[in-house]
C-alpha cells in the first residue's frame, strides 16, 4: 500500500534532503535521483531502489505514470507526496514529480579485467558536472565505466547524477588510489593511454586497442609524472587559440568519440 | 595612485559583488572576471577594463604581479584590497588575489558576415557552464564566436566566464532572436549546418565549408522545425548506449573538432 506524506518535516523526507550531503550519502550508501527518465533508467537497469517518490499533481507524463503502475506488487518503497513536499527536496526548476532513492553501486579494479572494454580513469576530478558528463559520453560510446583516482568528487553528487542523465546506472564506478591502480596495472598489463598536452601522438593518429583505459589528468594540473610513467602511450588533442586547454569532460569525450569512430570503421 | 580598500562594505566592493546578478550586469554593462590567467587575457586582448582588483597578500604569482606592474601609468582603475575584502567577492575556493571588472562587448550578425569563419549558434542555451565550455572549445578550434538565439543564459554569468577560461575575451558574442536570424540568413546565405538527432549525415562524413555556423538545439528540446527549415544541411553524431544524447557543450565540441581536423587535413 502506498503511503502518502504531506509534511516536509516528515523524517523520511528529511532523509531524502540530507542526501545532498556527501557524508549522508556515504553513511547511508544511498543517493537521490530525480526525473522520469533517470528513474526509468534505474528501474530498467534493475538497481536496488529504496524508495520511489511521486507527486500525482506534478506527474503529468504517461510514461512516468506507467513506471509507477508497472512496479511489482511487492515493492514496498513507493511513497506519494504532495507538491509542497516534492518541492522541498526537488533539485529541478520545473519538477516532473518523480524521484528515487537508490542504493549506490561500486565496482573494483578486478571488474575491469572481468568486463573488458573501454574505461576512463580520472585523476582527482573536482567538478561533479564534469564527472557526470563523462559518464554520459561513456554511455554514448559503449564504454564500461569510470575509475576515479585520488581525491575525486563523488559520482553520486546530485550534480554528477543529473549531468549523467541516467548513465550513472549504465556505467560501472570504481574508487581507488594511485598506488592500488599502479599495482593492478603492472599485474594485469591492461592497456593505458594517457591524454597529454604536449608533443605526443595526435589522438586521431593513434590506433586504439579494443580494450583500454583512457587516463585523464585533473582539471587543474593535468597528468603528473607518476601517471605518465604508468601509461603505455600518450595522445594529445591538437588545438590552437589562446586558451590552450579544454574542459576535461570535452577532452575525454573527444577521445572517446575517436575510439568509437575507429571501432565503427573496423566493423 | 592605487587606492587601498579595507572594508567589504565599501560601495565599490558592493558593486563588484552585485555583478553576480544579471540585472546589475545589464544595467552597468560590466562583468566580473577572476584569476591571473583570465585577467591576463583581458589585458592582452585589450578589453575595456573598468577596474583591476588585487590583494598583495594573496597574489603570489610572479606573472600576476608582473601584470600589475606592467599596467600603463594612466590606468586609473587599479584597486588594492585586503584579503578579507577580496574574499567577500571572490568566486574561487583558493583565490589568487587578482580580478577585474570589464566592460561587456557585444557583436551583431553583421559582424559574422564581416569576420567570416566558424561560428556556433545556440538556441535557448540554459546552462552558463555549458555556454562557457563551448566558448572555450571555439577558441581551441579557431572559431569566431557564438550567436545566442532566444532566451539564452548570459555569457557574462560568472559560471560562463569561469568555464570559458578566458575565451570570453577571444570569442565574439551575439544576442538575437530567431526572426532576425532568419532574415539575416536568407539575406546573406551564410552556410548553416544543424546538429540533429536522427537519420541524417554522420558528422564525420560531411564536408564542412570554410565559413559556417553550427546550429545547436537547446539542452531540453534540441532543434525544432523552425530551426531545421533554416539549415542548409543537418549532421548527426552517431552513438549507442542508453542515454542517446550528449551534453550540448560536448556535442558542439565534437563537431567543432571534426571541422578543425578537416581544415588541418586540407592544409
């Protein structure tokens, strides 16, 4: 049976709002996702969903209503709320009236070796929007997931989740430190290609292996010596202009789409 | 002579903080830019600079100090502030102690015809970070500027300025409405290529003209019929995955880098 909540200070609603804080996400192991498409993606990829929250007044979409009515009878986490309550935790300007609390899912480096393909490794990525955008581009190019090295932002940060537009559910996520990554790389020999601003192979002239990790430096510092020495090869994105660098999500996407194109041409 | 300001409630400092609001930016015709690189870019591209604000305590960079000492003697807008004052308007976590108030610069569609080359037109772009990132990629690929159609976000929004990493000064900016754009397009015949999610030419199979405008739809809706009918041609970015769309700044950048690559191959 569906519970209906009309008070923004209901403890469950408070918990949902708290998921904006990293500490609360870490403690609960959950995160918040909003929007019909994203909730649909959570369902279709069979995530562990704690709650689905909807507001009948706001939920105008047929597809959104269908998602609710198609929920299995034994799903106990469905919550109906008033528009006022929905607005109290919504992160959108024109909320669609559908959100979910989903259990975080983490993979390990062993999953890279088990599920070979195209991955991106990110050194200390700071901006959650950039991280989400990279997940979205990974999804669009058939990638497997992202490996976050060092002090990275949280992929379950609301801005990362939103920027991923659902790719948070299709892409595997791994957190590790450089030392563990080094150890794993030297043990497995998994191909690692770094993107570098310097006199190395232009990214379109490089023949990418079928399985590989693209390593991106941080927004501030790019790749450091300890990363460069790990890479099997380095590629660069030639450019001109006065700025002489790219947004990290743009740079990652440009390389991902080159690899995607090469794969297509290879059949 | 340099004025030194030690109070965050000084009227001039209040004015700087107010530039966070679009209305204040519109009224004053100015915007705020922060960081050594961005201020250096404002100087080297000979912008109309109202104020340069520095904090000696925070300004550790030699290059930053050089910028200050290289200012012409007749520049009257130099202001020294305390760290407390700088923090009161700074938008960065670790401020570098250098900022500027710069006069906004706007171009018109006639400037496109006068300064032919590669431009991007954006229908109702909403996210200032996306807009700034597109300017950054335009700069990196030798583009001329951005044409904002409809209800677009402000390129002088602090998030757009920051994401542009200085390209706000190298790229021309045009605001107009669809009707004026239609009229100008039919009068000049300037080549217009739209990016479209559908069964049209893949972006890598298209032979881009030397001078052109790439038209991007809004984050929410993509290109509408009234845009499509304006375009000489449409290209699409093939992709797979569950998300089936890209961040607008990523999509624009991927097409820009394809054009940049084609130009390079053509010599």
